[in-house]
C-alpha cells in the first residue's frame, strides 16, 4: 500500500528526507515504485514536486535533498498503484484551488465502487487522472465549495470538520480510507485501516501521530530517511507507520484529528 506523511509546525521548518528510505518504513522500498510527491505550503499556495517514477531513481528527489525547502505544513505520498496507470496525473498529492487557497489531498487505500456511486459524482471539480483517490478528492472539494463562497475568507473550523467527517464516513464504505487533507489553514488527518505488515490483515491503525517539542539548537526530528530542523520547534508528524522507536499514538478507526501550528487543535471520533 501507499505511504503517507504529514507535518505541522509552529515555526518554519526545514524538512529533508530520502523518499526511498522513508518508504522502507512501510515494509520495504521495493513495492513503492509507482510514483511519489510532496507539497510544501508557502502561505496560501503550495510548492508541489511529484513524479511518476520510483523515488530511488529520481533526480528530483536528489534536488529536494540538496535544497533546504522550508514550510510549516507538508504533505508527502509514496505510491503503490492499485487504480490507474503510472502517470503524472495519477501521482499524489493532488492540488486544487478553492476559495483562494491551495487545497492538498493524499490518500492511502483502495476505494472499490466509488466510480459507480451516485454520491461521488462531482460536477465542478473534475479529475485529471484515473484514480479512486482523485475522485474522492474532487467530491470532497465539491462539498467544501459551499463553505468557501467568499474567496480568501476561511470558513469556521467546526463547519469544515463536520464536512470532512461526513465525507470520511461515506468513504470508509468503499474500503481503507486513510487520508491527509489541507485547505491551507489546517491539516486534517483521517485514520482508518491498512494492511498490517506482519498479519497481512487489513486492520487499524491506518495512521499514527507523534508530537515533538524541541528546544533551541536541538534537532527537531531525526529518523531513517527523514530529518526536521528548526529552532524552538513544536512539530507534529502523521505517518502510515511509526518512523522511530518513540511512542507514536495510533488513530482509532475512523478518527479525524486537526493540526495547526504543530498541535492537535480538534478531534472527531468515528
């Protein structure tokens, strides 16, 4: 299955990582050969770098490693294709504009039957690729658009969370529905189920979260294939599987957390 990674920080942080090494945390880099991508927020916009190739062979990955790209909010994805060909348009994360903000979405799982569902037939937002993940994203934006009528004004968090929760509830009916979604203001993380590496069963947790408080001149986070640097940082990470031996907190099946400035500011149980 695909691998997800999200970061929320109270200060601008430098995120450096080897996507090839990062994928090994999910059971070995071999299966994750169908693409990768990362979106770094910069204000309302997001710098998107993605490629429909194995990360291990990518010059773009080396470009990221050689440049100190900074952000307070990052979403990354490594793809093992289940629906759709290995193409750029099928590679995640996906980005669309809504209400004057870049909205970013990445999904892990397989949503059987979503294309035939009458409740997932978006009108305004159309997919550029063939994946079930992008269809889901387009439908989420369709529902969110009613809240983002006034361009440049962020809707109340309560209303946004309610919309994401209803969307996630319906999405789980099709299959594992782990996703990261940001509207440029906060990061929503929905944990469902994923294939357990040891038991081979599809079960919870689908996402885990780690919160770190680091003092000045102390490296914020370091793991195989990933490091985050910054002074006096409050950082929260959301990933498909734990990236270190620390006590990552699993999300319950169907749980949603909302992160801003490195903290969890809201939760929505199943």
